[in-house]
C-alpha cells in the first residue's frame, strides 16, 4: 500500500459517536493552552478533522510550541480511548500501515577537541523512539562508552607518535597533529529493525586506525540481534553463508588480481585462513534489507584492502530464515 492509499484509508476511518465528546475536549484544552486571541486560529482549530494540522502549518511562527506537548498527549489519549471503546474503530486503525519510521537514529554527541598532538571530531549517534526506553538507554550508553574509550586510546597513541617524531629531530611546529574522525551510517531503517554503524578513524603514522561498531536492533521486541537470531534453530546457516562467501571471494580475485584473501592452504597454516564464519559473525542489513556479512580490517585480507563485506542473496537463505 503506497502513501496516497494509506492516507485515503486513514481519512476514511469512521470515528464512533462515543469519541465526539473526548475529541472536542482535547481540542478545547489545546486551544486554551496556546492562549492566543486570533480569529483565524480559533476558526481553524475547531475543525475536528483537519483543524490542528492547518493551525500548526499557518501559525507555527507564533507561540505554538507551548502546546505541542499537550497536543501530543491529547491525540495519544484520544487514540487509546478510541481503540478501547470501539471495536470498529480499533479494527479500522489496525488495517492502516505505519507510515514513516518510529525508531530514528540521530546524533547524540559531537566530540570536538584540539590537543597538542591530536585534533578530534567524532559524531556519536543514539536511537530514539523505541517503546522500551530502558533498552534504548542501554544501547545509547554502550555506544557512547565504546566510542569515547576508543577516542581516548587514539589520543594516547597520537601523543606517543607525535612526541616520537619530535624526539627524533622533527621541529615541534612541523610535527603536526593526528586527526581523529568519527561518524555514523544508517544502513537500514524499517518498521521491524534498524541497522547502523559507528566509524572511528585516525591517521596515526603510516598506518591508519579504523574501528567499526555495528548495531542491529529488533525494534518490535526491543533487543539487539545476533546472527543466530535470524535463522531457524538447527539450520546450517554457517555452512550455507560460508560457501557463498568463498564463491564471491574466488569471483573477486579472478576479476581483479590486486584482490587478495587469506584462503590458501599456507594462510590456514598460519592461522589466518578463512574457512567459515563464526555462528555470531558481525553483520548488518543494507538498504534493500539484504543480509551483509562483515569482516574487520586484516580479518580475512591484507590491511590495504580494508574492511570486507559480502551481500548474501535472499534466495540462498530464504528457506532457513525465521
């Protein structure tokens, strides 16, 4: 169902007579909270169907922010009461899809620091709009703690690196500073789950330092998803996915001779060869909702190739997904 169809269905939902009094009372309370004496405002707001929406659009530059909280509370109250007092109303509303995303990934903190040996600009995201505030707080606290700890470690590495340059004869004014940069990407945002990553990068010397934190959240059940959670118990998802990754690795190396992966026998003898993914291998969902298996830098390939990702086609795992 597209936006126009959903909008039409929403507008055609019949409000039961029992709600008339409640709706009028909510509108009246919202009107009084604004405390404005504008004829145009009063006329528009008593329009039970579209008044509040029109009023917000036309008078947003006034003191409408005073009543946003009470309006939201009134609408929520009317909706809940409507569902409980009218079976017809509840059934009608249940058939309307949720338009837009309730859960959102937004910037929570921006660390900006310039020290003697480093310059830091790191954006830390948070998730909002979950039904379980305690779970959301737990996730946000974890993200913030991990990123801040990583930034502090990189700042210490910057001190060591820059001071070493100075001690070996580099003038202080030419020693430079280490850049520490962090941002986040939202890979997938749907009505059932969200998938996003936090990246923290630094250019310490010849070797860059890049850390990636991936989060996949089930926003219906308020929990963090592990790879095993996606598949039916007892399914051979590890073998199926691993076989597909081996296929893609061989395909990549055949197309580009500069691509090297640790899949040879000698690599395996050194303990770095890729054989299978772990049962809880790191992953995320891309924009199309496809499963993407993720490997950190150096995990299955030389450092110059960076992190590695493999999209797993839906048809390969469709019959073993939950």
